[in-house]
C-alpha cells in the first residue's frame, strides 16, 4: 500500500519491485561529500501534489542526493537489454536508481528515479556517477519538450554532490531526479524475452498493460493489441520530434519507452538549418540516428519489440510472426498520418487535400537548398511582412508561397485568424544549442545560474515572442563541428 503522505506529500508505492525479482536488483545511493541544490522544479512538483517548499534547502539537497530518502521508497536498479547501434547487449540501470512510484492526489503513478547516484549491480565497471552539465542538459531539454507539448520524462531536481567525476576531464558531480510515466522500455521486454521464461514475460506485459493501456486488459488478443498501441504511441511521438526539429541522438532500443514518452536525454539537440542528415551526437559517427532517419529507426526498434512479444501474440510462432509483421508494416502509414496532420497545422490548414504532402515537401526542399532555419521559417510564415524580408526574395520560395496562399484561400478563413492559429503550434523559442551551452558553461564553471534560469523562463512559454526573448530566437552563426555528448 502507498505510504501515508508527509508534509511534502510523498506517497510512494513500489509496484515494480513486486514483479519477479529477476527484473531488478536492490540498490543504494552512495554517500556524497556535500550535497547542494542546483535547481528544483516547483511547477512539476505542484503537478505531482508535492510541496518541496516544506523542506529546507539542506533537507532538499539531502533528499535529492539520495542521502535521506523519502518515506516509503524501495530503491532498485531495473534490468533491461537493448540494441545499441544495432548490437544486442544485456544491460540495466548502471547509474540510475528507481525509488518507487509516487501516487499523485488524483491517483496517477509516476516513477521517481535518481540518475547519477552511484554504481548498481548493472554498472559494468562504471562509476554510476553523473556530471552537473549533462544533468542540467536533461533538465533543460526535457522541460522544453514538455512546454512544446511533446510527451516526455520530466526533471524534478538537480543537486551537486560536492565531488568530482572523471570523464575526459574532472567535472563537478551531480544527481538528477527524473519523473516518468514509467521506465518500462523496449529493452525491458528484450531482457525478459532473453531469459526464455514465459511466465516472467507475461507478467511484465500484464503489468505494462495495467499501467499504461488499461483499456486493453480484457481485449481479445490483448498482447497483439498491446504491440499495436505501443507502435501507435511511438509513431505519434516521433512525428512530434520531427515537427519541432528534435534529434534524440541515441535511439537504442533501451531508450524507447513503452509509455510513448521521450526518455534518456543524452546527446540530444534541436536542428537549426534544415537538413535531414543533421547529426550532433559525438558517438553517432555513421549518422544512424540522424534527424531524417528517426522514423525508420523507430520502426526498426518496434520490430525488436515485436520479436520479444511473439510468444504472447500467438502460441504458434508462424502465426505470431505474421500478425506482428502485418502490424509493423502499417507503421509508415501511421507515422505519415501523424506527421502530415502536424505539418498541416504548422501551415494553417484545417482541411485535407491530396496535394498537401507535396506542398509541405516543397517548403522543406527549399529550406534544405538554402540552409534556412527550420523553426524560424515556420514562425516567419505568420508575418504579413514575410515577402519583404531579404531571405524570402528567392524565386523558388515566392512560387511556393503563392501556392500556399492559394491553398489557404480554399480554407475560407480569414488570414489573420489562420496566422494566430499557426503561432500556437510554431514556436518562437526552442533550446538553441549555443544558448544551452552558454547556460551549462556558466553553471558548471562559475556556479552562475542566471543564464540557466533566463533560458528556462523563455522555454516555459515557447510560442510567445517578446522583445526580451529575441536572443533566444537567433540561431548560431556557425555550427560547423558542434557535437553533443552522452555524459556517461
């Protein structure tokens, strides 16, 4: 049963820890020298029914560094597997510890997990620690994603540990507290399937269905329906990534959440100049997870999920393979529907016409040819003065613009109303890479949090354009050679 709420409002359950113990291992956060709060997410805490203001700064630091755990927690490290850049590996939480599930006042369950709180049984000789820069990157990007309306894990707190972690250079250590609908992954099912224990696999699937897809609990062929539901959620999620220019950077199967949330913000970034081949991750040397490859990789990852579920989909392997393959083959059309519907909204279109796909592609082709900024181009389309702008004098663009205006006229709505609708889905502010780096550098090197708080304030309302936020709308002058790192 959930623990009785205290002054903060903690109300922990430990449903995952009641699954077969082969799926996890007990874990204990390590002692740290001098925990100190970097940032607390009071907005998210309020949504969870938590009053973090009931704790002193010292108590908050102790709690979120794992030194003084909230009542009712049962810390564990979850086991999972994964295809990492195409190669299968048995894995697990090497630097993450699940405290349990917090139950909100409305009854919803959310995982609370420490990231960077020391080694676990699955650390594979790693130190299990994290540095403040990558943890703040996850905080910034995940909160930006939430404000954009993209399903995502969230960040509740970042604390310094008062110790150094050693990567290429010594860096200040930190612990992130992550909030998620759950940490069930495609890789979790791959792990269970690799055990060749049908009871454990079925128990895990029933748990996932009960937690995320309750409407399927009594459905006929429920495990096949479960696969289809997860596929639909992934199609919708990745379509949103593409609509906002987000590049995950490390789409291994252990980074695919069954809930349909974005998870594991390592070498992630947002695209500036439109190019489907854009890659920022330092470890993705072949471009496997480039921006334009994300839909195809999602289908590949879902194929691995389907393989894990085959014994549940049908006892006859040949029948199970056919059912799963037929569903998997639907993915491109499902993804396309989500993506095109989103692109129609970005262009102010409420109705469907046969030529809309070509209209969208025409704009994207022009962006790629001219290295136009993805975010700003869509936002600029809402300006009555667009064609007076220097960057839009190009004849190819003007011809496209005329086709688009004709398409809008067939909508039969006032242009001003259309433009206002477009502003509600085309952000003015995204986490520009140079601004993110600027904020992280100030926090890491000078313990100056002003740039971080200023950036977070702008990202909290990304669809609002104000003069004081103008600097956050300007892309970097030159991103040649810019790379992001996973921080492990």
